[in-house]
């Protein structure tokens, strides 16, 4: 049996997480975190097995920008945003 790729969904809105899980779970193992701080814990435990992170920007506890700044310091990764004026696109 081929193991499924893992996707980490970082989203504070439970309905959005549920929709993404429903869409993706047939093809991927979906892991969820409600905020950036929780996502950092997930990455610490299983970061080497996660293929993709879907990240909300506006969240309580730790927002997406703070999460990205921490993760970028720890490891290399590909970053893409739909925000035209985001600092990473400058």
C-alpha cells in the first residue's frame, strides 16, 4: 500500500477546516491546526512527513505571518500567496 501524502491545514474557522478536509481526505492524509502556534507543534512532531501546508493568515493566538517568519528561519520551503501586496512578493 502506498502511503498518502500529508497536508497540514492551519485555519481557525472550523467550517473551513471541515470543507478542506472533505475535499482533500480522499487523496491525502489531512492534519489540522487551529492557529500558528498549534501548527508549530505539529511541525515539531511530524514536519518531515508533511508535503503541503494550507495556511490562513488571520488567526488568533498566532497569525499566519508570524508562523511563516518562524518556519522560514528553521527550514527552507516554497512560499506562495494570493495577496498582491504581501512583503514576500516584493
